[in-house]
C-alpha cells in the first residue's frame, strides 16, 4: 500500500483533507494559517492545479521561474519536475483546493542548492 500522506514527515500546515484519491489522481483541500507554507518540492509525473478558495496564496516556481499570486477564485498549474513553494502571504487564513494528477503521487523535497539552480 502506498503512503497516502507522504508530506506528513516533511511539513505541517493547519489542515490537509483528502477529498478524493485514486492511484493516479488526488484532490486535497488545504488550509494554511498566516505565515504557513508548503516548502520547496517537486513531483515526478504529477501536475499540480491550485484553486484558491479564500485568502491570498503565493506559489513560486523555479526552472522556469514564475510567481503566481492567487486570491479567491484564481487558479494556476505547476508542471511535473518543476520545484515550487506555496506560501500564505496574508494575515487571513488560506483555503485552497489542489488537484494532483495524472500519475502516481510522490513528493521530493528540494535543498537550497537545487532550488537556486
């Protein structure tokens, strides 16, 4: 059986609920309090599609460099093998829906030297 919560030993945010999960698709609802973040990481095959439901969230990507500022109603996508960090940049709680797929889920943390490349 695959570990369905591989992030638990990597970082902690206010709440992560698995809404739906199959071997190749995952839907999460995430809650981040002010200042919380999902640290730099990447996925082998999975596209991340972020939908901001409340608050303001910032998603920074490397290679290629990109900065996405989302508010309620906004969305963005991050391709496989692109290192990214997700941050609550406001004083309000952030709620977002995250759709991950299509492919088996994995989570690869990024060291500072990899992030800057």
